[in-house]
């Protein structure tokens, strides 16, 4: 049993790294690899937007290649649905639950609902106090690094200016990636000693169209904008589309 658990966790880590990268990594597991044969995996996602659907698709492909049984469910932004899905995993005798929490503040509820089943949190990181080696783990990118790199790039591009007018498009409110990327971006800008004017700072929920509409509204105010920082590529594309349509 101990060997099987270790094998399962190694497989889970490899698979979730692929999920986070989702470009060319899944094949690295090797077609026909049956190292996870018999393992039952249940994935619950807070809401299946384009990015998260890519994670689900890659997880399913990788699980199939490794011989695991895989089930995915969309909580559609509902904590009640997510708790019901976790109960379904428990009742179905699943070995591990992959969980993108609807709300990271409900992590304890999710753990209680899962009982003794190990959980791999992804895409949104719970507080460290809720994580436990080989039982409750998080796999994902370092959000603080992402925000810091953004800040450093902005400062490099505007090294000759003492004042920078910044617009920020954030992801979902309270999402760990939103908080981590935004806080570290602002910290990097603040540490420069320059005057940073935040002419816009609001949530666009990772969504291209929402960011586009918000930026179009911002342009109508006539405020001076030096740079736009977005928490993800999809929102950045929305801003770019708005600029192209306005001939900017």
C-alpha cells in the first residue's frame, strides 16, 4: 500500500506539472505508461474557463496515458456544488482529489469533506497552514515571481521617468494568483522610489472581453496611461484588442 501511495503521488506531481505548463509536457509521460494503473483520480474545478479547461484536458490526457481512471466536474462557482463533488469522490472510492477551490477561504471545509483522501490543490493556493506533506499539497507557479518580473520590466522600460501612470487588470477577487501577482508587482514598483499613480485597478476575472470593455471605458476618461499590467495573458489580449480598434 505504501509503495502504491508513493507511486500515486509521484504520478500526481508529474501530471500537475504538465497541467500547469500544458504545452508538450503530457507526452513526456510516455504513451502507454501504466504506472498509475488502477488509481482513481477525481478533479473538481471552480469554473471551467478557457485556461482551466486546458488544465482539465491535459490532466485527462495524461491520466489516460498513465492508466489512471479520471473524472472531472465543474463546480460552476458554487461551493455547495464543489462540496457535493468531493462527497461524490469519497463515495466513489477515489484515491486522490485534484481541487481548484471555488474559494480558498473554505479549504478547511474541503479537507473535512474529503476525509482521508489526499488532495492536490492547483491554480489557487490555500494558506500554508492547510497544507501537509504527502497529504494536502499545492502544485502551481510562484505568483510572487510573476508580479516581480512585471514590476522589474516596467521599471526598465520607464527608467527615465520619475512618475509612472499604471493601470492594473486583476484576475478573480481573492484568488491566490491575483493576490500574489498584484501585491508583488506593487511591491516592486514601490521599492523603486518612483511616484506610481494607479489610474486604474480593478478585477477583470481573467477574461479577455471584460478587460477589453473595461479598458475602453478607461480610455474614455482621458486619463494619462503609461503602462497596463495584467494578471494574465487573456486580459492583456483584451487590452491589446481595444488598442488596435482605437488605432493606438
